């Protein structure tokens, strides 16, 4: 893992997107690419791309552009994509079920390895090939299945309690699909995806286009 | 609808979140609230809240705080939450199915009214109470069901084509669950939720906590 404490957060958030596009270019057999071409493909302005890339060190050359293979190695290294990410789904309602069926089929490096739901037994039951256990055994099963990345899809009333348990287990973050604003220590990272809020914001922007 | 062209985009994105918290406070019978209390509940720093609220006009008074009912009326007005939002789901795979089952049960102002998928007939078929039609009749059914907000959950290969049709229908935006970077005119708004990218970013932050 490279030292990266100097990379601004806004840049960091774009890393996976850069990585995906560089992968596409590489698979298409493209050897080098300009910030302008990247800008057109990604719809991010080229000044932002050049500024972002400057944080990664001298990866481009004037009049030549960026070497796609070098970028690929760099992003894979930074994002540690060589390691597989073991995802745990907590809460198997509608969304949880959809996640188990989907299970990142297109992504070799991401896999739901275990799931938890109060309607499942302590000794587990397979759903779409994923073992689902009662949350009473969450701590031991997280360890047994080497789960690292939890996705929280429980009812709102259980969200904080399950998060507290994740914090106590020394897990470092969660992808939160509940509408609950989780209370966590500074060392624990929460990413929230709230569909109602996304739609409401989108609707607001749609109604105010061009104003 | 208020004039709001002066509100910065970062503030705009927080509007639905403010609205939800103000609703909670109102339902709890709280009449007034300080920026500090809002800050603690929402985990947004109070300087940001005061700055955001200053864009909405003089809504608070020093030493008194904000009147919850006035805020509620204000946010409802700005977000047009008096109107119901009619959502259309395009693509009924795993995620599309989960969305139809979920259908914003907790949210009276948001409702999936129609859906589209190539595996469904031209004259439609009900799934969880929502009529699902073949996309060949998307244009007429959008109008018939007064759909405004499309959610795109089609396979990646169909994403741009369906978006082009939405643009041609004069729809103003889309919530994009596909990994495709959609090409759209400036007047069309795209919000993308890419689960792989969310997880990869989260994982990156988790591995770099405290560094």
C-alpha cells in the first residue's frame, strides 16, 4: 500500500471510477490516453483529472498522455484490488435478497461470503449459495468467513445496535442502506445510500434545471 | 416553488436530509431547535448548518434557535413534498424486483407507479401491485401513469439506449443503478449509484483509517 495521506478526499472518492475506466481502456487495447480523452469518457473536466493525477505523482508526460498499463498497476496497487473483498450482508429483506442474487457477478474481487438475518437458524441456511446465519452468531461467523465489508440492510430500529456490534468487533466501516444516521467513533467509516433522499434530491434538481 | 438559484449545490444536496430531521423533531413534539442540537443529531458541524440556513433567509434567531414548524413548512415548500413523486422502474432484474417489493412503504409522497422490462407483455402484468410493461410502450405508459422519476436498473448494454429515449421523452433526469457513464444533454440530470464503486471507496477509507 502506498503512502496516500496527502491525497484529498474528493480525489480519493474518484479513485475507483478512474480505475474502472482505465481497466476499460486497457481491455480495449489502448496503450496511452490523454487527460482530454479521459475527460470525454468520464465526463469529468480535464483540469480536475490533471489535478487529481498530480497527487498520484508524475504519471503523465506532456504531449504523450498517460501510459494505460502504468496507470492500471498504480490504481490496482492503491486500491488493493489484488485482494478479494469479502462482503457480509446484514439483514435479508427485499434489498438483502437482491444483493445475494446479484452478488457482484461481474466483479471477481468482490464477493458476499456470509449474511445474517433473525429469520435464519444459528447453524445457517444457504440462499443463492451464501450461508445466512442468525445474528446471534455474527461475531464468530464474521471471523470464520473472513468477512470485512458489511452492508447494513436491517430495519431502521436495529441499525444502531448492529452497528455498535460491528464497532465492538473492530470492523472499520459499513455501507448503510438504512435511513438511520448512525452514531460511530471517528475511526469507523459510514457510507450511507438512502434511496428516498437520492430521489428527492434528483427530483429537486430536475425541477430546477436551467433556473 | 421558491426562487432558489442562489443556493449552492452542496447545500441543495443536504436539503432532503434537513427535511427528514426536521420532520422527526416535529413528530417528537419539539417546537424549536438550535443549530447545535441539529448538528448533534445530524452529525454535520453547526457552522455548516448555520451557513446553509443563511441561504434560506432569516429563519433563526440568536439565543432562540429555529422554529421547527416554520422550518417544516419551508422545507416542504422548497422540496415540493406536497406533490407525490411518481417513480418508474426501468428493468426488472434482482434490484428492480426488490424496488417493486419495497416501493417506499414508509414514504407517502413517493410511489412506483409503473415499470418496464423486456420479459413483460405489451399489455402489462402486475408485480407487487405495480403494472410492468414491455419497454416498447414506455413512451405512452409514462404519460398514462404520470411517471416523472425513472430509476434505471437495466443491464449495462441497454442503459444508454433507454436513457436516450427518456431524453427524447423530455424527462429531466434519472437515478442510474447501472455502471454506465451515461451521455446526456446538460439539461438532463443523472444521479448514479454504483454499488461496486461505493464498496471499493468504503474499503479504501477503511484500510486507511487514522493514517
